[in-house]
C-alpha cells in the first residue's frame, strides 16, 4: 500500500477517550467500510471503495494523546489509476492536513 497523506498531532485528553471519539467519528458515516480495530494498540483502520484506506493510531503522550493518521492507496488492481481517476489529488495532502487539524480541535473539546 502506498501512503498518499499523513498527519499527526496531540490532543490534551486521555488516550482512551480520544480513541473512542476517533472510532465514533470514522465509523459513523454513511459509506460501507470494512473496519479493523485493536484497542490495546490504539489502532483503527477503515477501508472502502476501490482504493481508500485510512489508518489511525492513538497513543499516550505527556500532553495527552498523540493521534497519527495515514491515507493509503489500498487498490489491489489498477493501483496506478487511482491518481488518474481522482482528480482531487491536486491539493489532496493539504486538504487532508487541514481536515486533520480541524478534527484534532474537535477531539480536544470534551463531549
């Protein structure tokens, strides 16, 4: 799998709370996705469609919880066609980073 975008940051909340908030956020959409979940490792992945896979890792940090995010091209066939089929890849890394910062801000707000 090829990494298309990645970002990380820290949220000033306990890792268990942040992990659960990330889980609710990324598995609550209306798109059919396969989910991998390993609470002990703080790992969550969602995969759907032809190529899309997003991985999240939440670990302890002195300031709270470190959240790492990667978007991967998980296509098993025609991997080379993913960028061609998805014109939005122009600026994709920037858009992913902006959305991730917004998510960290929201995760830092107690529910």
